[in-house]
């Protein structure tokens, strides 16, 4: 099976849950035979723990949308990229809190 076919199958096996979140059913076994790193590109990486984000919101009397944790994760990723670029611009290989 080619990589293109595997990606097409992964798109076909994407389904929407009742709460509106989209998930991809596991195609890891088929994909890992093609290219081991492919399994990680099909499953989005999260930089936050969704249950902890919900916990913070709940303490403040709020609820979260199904994709709120994903949006938080995207913000964290962007902040890390900017901080890394700032540290690199200052000639450092260590990112510090001040870079945020």
C-alpha cells in the first residue's frame, strides 16, 4: 500500500463524534508498515491535557467547547515557536521564560 493510499484511507476513516469533535480511527498498523513516522502525522499532537484545561474552566464556573483544548494546544505551540525564535535571535540555545 502506498503512502497516498494510506492517507486517503485515513481521511475516509475520519468520523465525527456526537459532540462535534472529529477523530480518526486507528490506521496505525497499516501505516506503520509503510513509513513508521506516518502514524504520528495522522494523529494530531496535543501540548495540553484537556482534562486539566476543563478543570480550570470548571473552577471558574465555565464549560468548554469540544475543540477548546485543541485551540489551547495551538496557542502553546505558537508561543513555543516564537520563544525559540527569540532565543535563537539572541544567540542562545536555551529558551527562557523571558522569551515568552
